[in-house]
């Protein structure tokens, strides 16, 4: 009855709005998140809590030796490297650092996420409550501290959403653009399209021209990872 008394033009607008709302909802349901911890439909899921079949031991190239427990993985043996290699990509990883009150600095919940192999590290550490330095959680390790400290307390699940851009080279092999990275830690922007000027473990190493693995670090601490996925860009 309400609709019947509206002018035709307004009825048309209402009908269009209903159609647009319904179609947008359908697209979102098909292509975006199904829930907080689900990967997008086009993601390469590296670890879904079940097994480490998408990784190898970085040292031996054989099966990854980390333990999988209750939907997360935790270091045992060498760092693990994704079998699939990437250049530009978006990475999501959730991590948990142990409470280690008797340790300080780099000895407290250390791990990291590396891009293009053992080259560019985004640090993982228990840096909760600290004024962040360039080796704290959220840093481009030993280069750039996070804009703010976005850490949750230890033994709390946290997230990284990282957009990584590989360095560019000209046809003669000369670098013409640095690698760049944007990092959100727990949804907070901590690195905003920042240049990575050299490899972070050893600043004098040559930078990679080819795609490389995502590498998760065993620094000797009982960190945990879950829900790791990548979207090549
Ligand atoms: Mg580290």
C-alpha cells in the first residue's frame, strides 16, 4: 500500500537500491572473508592448522620439522620455507609469543616472517609496552621501527597483514627500486609503504631478482603460528 502511493520514479529508485544491495551481498559472500580467520577465495593457504605440507625445512629442503599442535605450529628444528615462491604479495599470519619474564630484548619471544627467502625480515618479538626500536616487533628488522607499538601482551594471538613489493632491476641487473613494505599489526598500520634498502639479516648481501619463499624463523623460542596465507600480487 505504501509503495502504491509513491510516484513511479521513486519506486524505480527503491527497486534499484534493493537489487544493488542484494547483488553486492552476493559478491562479498563469494569473494571475501567468510569469517575472521578464513582466507580470501584467491589466497594460497600455506598453513591452515592441519599440516605443514606447504613448507619444507629451509636447511635441508626436506619435510618441515616443526610441530603442529591444536591448530597451530611451533618451531622444532630449522626455519621453514614455503614450497611456493613469491615476489610481490599480500601475507596474513597470526602469531603468539610466549611470556618469558626472565629474558630481555632479542631473547624474548623472537621469531620473524621473511620475504624472498632469508632476505627481508619483519620481526616478531615480545615488545609489549616498550618504546619500539628498529629490532622490535613490527620493525623491518634492523632498519625501521614500527610507527607505534601495536603489540598485544604475550600469550595473546596477534596478526600481521603485510603487503610486500619486491625490488626492481633494470635489464643490466642494476637495482632501480627498493623493496617496499606495508605492515598492519593487529589491524594497526605500523609500516606505511616503507623502503627496505638492503637485506635485513646481512645488509651487504645481494638482493634477489627471482621469487623466493616465505620463511618463518626458529630463533629458539616457543612462538606459535596459525592461519598463514598469501595472495600473489
Ligand atoms: Mg627475528
